[in-house]
């Protein structure tokens, strides 16, 4: 049974509108008021069959029982408790009706709920005490409030007393005192509407403030401007009395109207003693006419009272009557009591008219489904369930996800997951091929739902699918295609271990991949996905590694155009790489470094997921350098010693070869005269720190022995450039020498850091560099280009040994800026980095420094200027963050802390900044707000969680990179429900967390916010100081001169 509402002191129907917009199930059974004019307005808007002209004092308990009213709404006369009403309280005859009700309430046994509104001041009256005694006698629980519309985004101040009461169950928040905000409503956190939003477009001159009021009373009027977000309480005396009855409006800006009133004050002050002549009075009035001061129209006052646009007054109602009625009414929005647990939804069923119902989220779904089934005369309600019916969300509604149901949601009554799974199994076991194919096609979409998947697996459906996939004699391609796709979707839920499939299943998937030309593309896509998961999540990876040859993957990449199949093939290659031992990894890396393999990898278009998979492969192959990077040079490593000698021989071969003696002979002191060679001098010219024993330079890790490998590669493959660099530096003055050995070792260390060698691939990164797939030895070639750049930069900077760190900061920047341009090949990288000379880097740094540097001045005037403009800068940043949220972001989906491949969702803020819209999407298209089915009102957000505090980051296996980019939103009315995000990168993480904090009126605390603030503040300060160029701004204000000896000033006439 819904609410049966008795509305007393009903006035013009404010309580009626509040009940309507609260979306509560029920009806107004009767409305009563003694005011016939108010009742006419009520009847005009709701019909005359509801409202009755009635003295409340004649109402008795028997009549209330006959109406079966369980909710009482009332707003008794406030005059006995106001200053203008002389505050006579219960002695005032107008309190008699409330006194009568206080005696009546305990007798009305059906009453379960009461809402009462009155003027502020009622809380300290004797009438209030009588009312509370009546509630206690009738065993009501009750809470009292003093609320005002400004707390609810309404630009009107109207403090009122409210009391809510109910039987049987106490309220979830403490009482004992008068509350000044409604629990669950973030009072003060909402942006108030401006007065300009409630104005009528064409207001006649009838509403202009009369000349006599302008002349005599204008200085005591409360005047509102278009951009303000406030107004006074409007009383029944509005327009009749001037002071304290409501605000007046001017279309002028605050500054302009202030200027005019200052002129009026000057006239008043200058004529204070002599009095105002007719001419002066007319001059004063002419000035006041410029203000265009007018009263708010009844329609505008109704808007400030939150009455809807459809609310109307009968044609015969005068403006004076309208103002009186509105002044005695309530604010609809404040009085609207929404039960957040009840949502209005539509339920559809094929070939039936939809049912519009109220769903109480506190009641079990099963009971509501039974009611719905009864409405359609369905007897076996236990076989039915509700299902979302959006195009991108067709999940079954369960107790866990029912919080996704919002007002206006459309659901579909379908067979329950268990019934659907049972029917599907019947067809798969006993149906003909056409029936099986059709049911499997339906199964591919049903399997994405976790609830259905559990029921289907419980029915042994997964085993059946495995048998159908393993059936090599299957001639119906649709059966194989859809059974594979269904299997993939079912396994995505992570409820079944990948150890379950037997070797025969693995072999069947391998056969499909190796003979992909014989099968539909979808079969190959699913088989590759299955094999990737088997390799990563089971002990059967050895079977796949033995039977899937790299040539099979190469052939697939060369011949297939399907982006999904290609990215799944690379994902399988990555999985094989991860699971392989060191030797096998090097074999894989060697194979894919061949030209035909490289061309196949980077051919065709690169989507988001393909780019990520190639980035993973790039990271894994470059990761093979980690062993050499972390390996110190061993004194017994003969090969390494030979490489050091080779560096010397290649650089100085015309000197050492002339001796015609081997190194050992020379080291022992053999030969005579000029034949005695001190090799330390050559190693010094090569730029090693330890010229006596250069092997000592390769002890530090990183870069370890990898640095020596790169140096030897450069010397062997770019002999002339190598020799030129070494000899040019050996001919320079010592202070300007660029030591090849020391700088090369440091350069390799920098390159390893830039490319993150030794670190696992990030889960969402797309930092794929195609140039690393265009050469057999990409890292070594990369080093060769960079070492030449390093030498050129050293010369451009005229660097010395003391500039070592500075030079490398420039070189690092040259490399990083060039990599951001995504060069297609190493030659492209060589050309691009050649353009980034030291001079160009200096110019870029200067430009950036100009835009970012903070004003270092400590002058008190500048400090005060910063303090003055800082709030404006913060507001700019806030608006930028909110604009970014309005544009929206695509996020990757995570399941149990692991990124789900090819699954994305999109979130964006509504333009009015009140709702976050979100829903599933693909990796290419940006959905509009209307295409995102789910909504999260900002008012329902409780708090923002970040990092490890997030519920979806509790898993121990989650990568640190994902944890640092995670944040969650918790809801006000749901303790265990969150909306979970993992941002694609740090910048988006900062923008979203800042934006949400701004919406919650919390400080923005990200590092990005601080950087933006510093940049904007510096820029604003510099712009404001342009006119002071050349003027010395002292750190301290000028001193105040001492007092004069006397104050006998001489004035000359």
C-alpha cells in the first residue's frame, strides 16, 4: 500500500507539489484550507475534487480513519509566532487549529508519517511543545530542522522550521537538538543559481517601483542584481510594505547601480541643511530612474519558491492576492522529501504493455518480480528475472548490482539466468545444428553477464562447449565460431581455472591457429585469445610453446588483415616470451629481429590495444639487455678485456700497429727506445676514468658491461666517426675534452633509464617506438646516434668536465623530446634529433621558463598581489578541470585488479556539473552523454579514495603503476558500493581527482594542480607588472614619517 496523504492548511498546493516531486508512491486523498482564494488556486492546478474549504478545527479522528490517511502534511498559520503577529503563541486564535490537531493526532491510529512546516521562531513556542507532546503520546519518532532554500541551490533566504515524524522505526541520524542541515544533503557545497536564471523575459512597466517609494524608501530596500545568488524572504506584504517584505531587482550591474546611489547620496548630503528644492528632488528622481528598479513578478517569486513552470494562478487572481498567497506558502524544493531508496522504473515484456512501477531498493527483488508477474498473470514467477535493456548493458539485475537502477530506468522481464541456462543446455544437447548455432549466437552475448555465466557453468555448460570445440568433425562453422566466442566470454569472469581445459582442447586451438585460413576469422581470434590465457595462466604453456612456431605467427601477421586477430597474435607472442627461459627468449628476440618479421609486426593500422601489445613486446625484447646492464666486468672476463683493447686499436691503430709487437710483449717492457709504449696514455685519451685499468670503469651497474658492448659496436660499425670523435677530443685542451669512455658509459645509463630497461611493462602504456623494430640491433644503433649527438652538443656548449651533469641534462632532453615525436625508423630519429641542437633546446627552455617560472620577488606588495589573485587562479584551474570532466575520458576495465583486454568504459560530467554519466564504449568512438546509460548524481558522492585505499586495488598482485593511477568514488547512501577508475596516465588521474574534489568543494591537491597554479600565477603577476618595467619595487613599503612637532597647520585662503 502506498502513501495516502491528508494535506491540511493546503494553501496553493506547495505540499502537493513537494509530494509529487518526491516521487513517492501514493495519492493526495484530501486537501483542506479555510482560505477560499487559496483553494481556488489549488483547484485550478489539481482539480476541485481534492481540495475542500474546511475549518480544520471541525476535523475528527473518524473522518481521518475513513480517508485511510497514513501521511499528514501541514503548514499551520505562522502569524502567532512572528514579530508582526505580536508573537502571542497559543493565545492567538489562529493557533486553535494546531491545538486541535495536537489532541487529534494520538487518536488517528492509521497515521504513520507527519511533515510539518512553520516559521522560524516556532521552535521556541508553546505551540511547538504541544505538538511534540502529541507526537510522543502517539509514539512517533521525530526530528526538527531549521532550513533555508539557499542550502538547496535556490537563491532565496527563507529560514523555516520543519518537523518530520514517523512510527515504528527511528531515524538513522541522531536527534535531541534542532538540526540546521538535512543529513545526506551537502548543504553549502552546491553552487547557487543566479537571480538571472529565474527572471521573466519581458516585464511590463507595471512592476516598476513607484516614484513615491523611490523618493522616500529606496535607501531601505534590498536591491538584487542579475549575477547575485541571493534574495530576501518574500512575505504576504510584498509591494505593499517596503522594508523586510522582499527584494527588488535592477538589471544594472552592482558597480553601475552603486555609482548611481553614490551620486544620490551626494545630493542628499549636500542638501541636508538647506533642504531639497523641487529641481533637486527631480534631479534625484531622474538618477533613481536610471536604476530601473522593479519588483519581482509573481511568476518570479513562484520560481524562487521552487514552484514548477506548470503552476498557474486563475485569471481572476490579482497581483496583490498572488503575492499574499505566495508569502504564506512554502518552498517546494526544501519540503520535497525524496526517499532515496525508491526509484521509478518501467518494466517491459515482449508483446505486452510496459508496467510503470516504484521499486523500493530495500525490499527483496524476488517479491517485486512476483508482483510484476502477477500483473501479467504469470504463475511461475520463480523462473523470471529483471534485465537491463540498454544496447551496451543487458546484464541481469541482482541484489549486488541493483544500485545501478536509477529513476527512469527501463528494465525487461526475462526468463531467469537459471531457466535460460537450463533451456540453452537442452538445445545444445538435443537440438539440430541450426538450433544449436542460433542458441550459441545468443550465448555469446549472454555469457558476458556474470550471473548467467555462473548458472551456465553450474549446468556443465562449459564442459559442453569444450566438447563442441574439440569436435574436429564439426562441419557447421557457426557452431564452432560461436562456441569459441562463448567460451572466451565465460572464462573472462575468472571463476574457472585455465587448468581445467585438457590437452586435447589446447591442441584443437593450436590446430585452428596454425590452419587459420580454413576457419572464419572469429575462430582464429578466439583461439589466439584462449592460447594466450593458457600460456599465462596454466601449466600447459609448454604444449603451446612446442607446437606454435614463430613462423606460424609470422605467417598469420603477414596474411591476416583483422586488427583483433593481429593484436591477439602479438599478445600470444608476448605471453610465450614471458613464460620462456633465458635461452628461449633470446631465440624469440633473434627471430623477430629479422626484417620480414619486423615488417609484419608494424604493418597495417595501430589501434590502442595493438599499440599497447607492441609496446609490451618492445619492453620485453629490450629487457633482454638487463642481464648485461646489471653485470659488472669480471677481471677474468677475457672477452671484455679484448673489447677494451679493440677500442684502443681501432682509435689509435696507426700508432700501435707500427710497433709490430703484441700487447703482452709491450706490457712486459719488451722492445726498446720508441717501441716502449705506455697504453695508459691511450686509455686516458679514450676518456676512461681509470686509465691504468679501464675495466674498473665498467664495475658500476647500471650500465655495467652493456656500456662496453655499445662502445665496441659503435667502434666496429662506425669506425671513422668513432676515430674522429676520439682523436678530436684528444687534441682539445684538457678542460674542453669530451671523454668518450666516461660519457659513453653515462649515456648508456641514461638510455636505459629513458627506455626503462629492467622494468616490467606498464599495464596501460602505449609508449611504442616503431624505430626499435626497424633494425637487427636497435639499442646499439640508438646508442650510436645518441653518442654522436652527445659529442656535438658538448662542442656546442663549449663544455668542460665541470659541465658534465649539465650537458647530460641537455642530451637527455634532446632524446626525450625526439622520442615524443615517434620517429618511424632510426634514420628518422637521426634527422629529428639533429634539429634539436643545444641552441634550440636553450630556446625551448627559455620559452617554457618564461611561461612557468614563478615570480621570485619577495616584495610585500607582490606578496599581497599574489594573495589577492590566488583565488581567481584557483577558480580558473577548477573550471579547467570541470571542463575536462565534461569532455570525458575513456578508461580501461579492470577485473580483480587485472586490466581486461579490449574492454573500455567512458565517463563524463554533465554540462551543469551535477551528474557523472558513464557506460561501456569501444576503443575508437567517443560516446555522447545520451549514449552513456548510467548516472551518478554529484549530490550522492560521499568521498574520493585514491591508490591503495580503493577497493579494486586490494589485490596483492596488482602492479604499482596501476595502483598509483587508481581512484574510487563512494556513495552517500550505499556503504559497500563504489565507482572505480584506473586512469590511463598520471595527467588524467590528476585532472579527474582534482575535478571530483572541486565538485565536492574539497581542495585540489594534485601535483599537476600545484604546477598549473604556479604557472598561471607567475604569468598573471608578470602581466600586471608590465607597466612597472624599470621601476624599482622595494621589498618593504616606504616608512611612515614621524609625527610633526605640532598640528598648527596654516591654511591659505
